[in-house]
C-alpha cells in the first residue's frame, strides 16, 4: 500500500487540474484514471466536437468565398475521414500534454477504477494497476458523468449517443436528434452544414430551455434557415430501430432517419466507487452534494465537476478542482454556481452568464435591457458575420449588470469579458465607459452597455426632450 497526502479519482478537467495544482503546492499526489487523461471533455466531448465544428466552419467559409471576392473553383466537399483524423490528432496531442504536466507536478498516476475500502483507502480494480491499494489523508472525487439513455430507447447501432456519433464512420444522410439542449443543437448545426437532413425533437416549448428565451428564438430562426427541422412541445414515442434506420412518432407524425442521436441528459459515474464504505452520501440519482468548499459530508473527501450534479461544464470542474485543493491546503476558497459562463457552439455561437429576463421576472427584479446587433458593427460586416446581438440586463435601480447574453460571431470568446466584470459588480454605465478597441467584435459589449441607458451612438435612439 502506498501513502499519499491526496488521491484524486478521475483525470478529467476537474481531476487533473486538481492533481497538478496540489502537486505545485507541494502535496504528494496520486491520480487514478480508468482510461485516458482529459476525461469526457477532451476525449469524447468538448474538444473533439469543437475540432469538427472548426472543420465545418472552414467548409462554410469556402462555400461562401465569393462573398469576400475570392474565387474557389471546383466542387467543395468535406472529407470526413480526414476530419476525423485531425480530430484524433488534436486529442492525442492534448492527452500527451496533460501527461507531461502531471509528471512535471510530481503526480503519480494509476490506471484502473478506484473503489473505496474506507474513508482513507481505495483499491484499484481493472487496468494496469489492478489490485493496488492507495491510502491518502484526503480524496477528491472527480469521476464525472456519462450520457443518459433511458430504458425506452431501443439498443441498436442506429441509436447513438454523442460518443458514438463523434467517431461515426460516415456522414449520415439523415439524423433525428432527441433533445434540443446544448449537445443536441451543437450536433444539429454541425451535421446540417455537412449536408445531413436534421430533425430536432424537444418536448419543452423551445430549444435550449435554460437560456434567455430571446436568444433561443434567434437561434431557432437561424437553425431553420440552415434547413434544420425543429419540433417542440411534444415528446417522441414509439421509437423503433431496424437494420437500415430508425423511426419515431411526434404528435401523430412518423419521423424516419438513418440514425437517432439521444441527447437528453447525463448520469453520474459513481456506481463503482463503493461510496458507502467511505460514508459518502449521494442523492437518489447518484450525484454527490457538496458545499461551497467542495466538501462532501465526509470531512476529508471532496467532490468536483459533473459528479456534483448541478452544472456539467469543464471550466466549472477545473475551478472546483482549484477550490478543493486550496481548502485541503488550509487556504480558504469558495466556489459559486452563480456566475458560471455557458458557451454553446451552435451556428451562430452563444455565450451567456448571469440572470435571464425570465429569471429576473420570476425573482421580482426591476431591470433594464440594452441590446446591440452585430449587423450594426463594422468588424462584423468586415468578416461577413452579422447575425445576432449582445444583450445586457442591469438592475434598474442599481445599474449593476445582472446578466449578459450573446448570440453571434465569437460569442463564446466575448462572454469572457462579462464574467470578471460581473464578479466585480460592475454597472452598465461603467462597462460602457470602458474603452473598447475599434474595429473589434468586443465593441458590441460596450454599445449594449450604452444601450441600457438609451445612449448608444450607433443604433437609432430617440432624442430626449429637456
């Protein structure tokens, strides 16, 4: 048995960042991973998806090169095999990079699945280190989540989760997407650009139900213009899968396609941890509740990332990893779910943080809104990406920025400005006074801040009477 100051279970964005941070702090650290460094995000989630999306963005630009005065002759088509090869190359490079960082931080890695024997000991099952036992003063559980496939969904090679679709050997001629959340919408936009006939089915009234409804409506219009059929407000029933395709009924209509993508949620990866032996409590679905210090109900055991069951985002997992390690080292650190940015790589992109209009109304908050369309921005015109807007919500009495919602070019990058600004409780007037370089897409943030007070110079505003 080997003894460590800290044992981290899971090498995803929460686990490996925690292990590196702890190693840099001087702790003797063990990291247990059953498969690959990087977890879901790097291997079957964020990175492969965005690498393929980057490919279709190039494809889109090539198809519209004439809009920029560029003549590209010949047929422009995607090479799916090369796109997949490039995706795999990116993944391998990043995996190796994580391995190097762990080594530099002095972290000892173990391959296999960790299972608790008691609150200070785990045994490794399977993998290269099968049977090894690890004793540690503290543990961080970062075991993550995986795609949820309910029992009413038939098992078939024609029924896929995002994991299987990412490594598909072909571009489907047609695709049914069950679930209009982030994953479903991203894949819908990706494959629609590749020429797939895509139908999205969402049982709630609109796609992306957690975001600001106005932003959701803009995306709905753009997806429909891209040829994506969107069916909302009804569940899919009578799902069947055969050798050559799938089918299902929505509101009495029968839908058919080559494949069905199931993207209706995630489930906890906690079943093999033997948490009962350590006394760690879970909820009825296997998620592990934690407090603001990332502590579970057991004093020396922490949990970070998806396994907490609240928000399934890589950047939150990493932030929680830092928080947990700091507290283990005696440095008080707290995390909050309040200002976690959401980045959605649809076409166009979406970036969001803070309260939506709907949430403000539910909470009885008196608010003002400022909006600025990318169509009025010089840089957006220059790059031929004028769809969407920046929307800022501020308290009417305090002027404090309560929410920022962006749909348009590079929205996932632009939202980064809003997060530290909102953490510092910035007002809309202060944000508008901050000089933004011209010509850039970032100017839309400044303009929207001015628009909160009807003082935006680049969209028509009625002259105020004295």
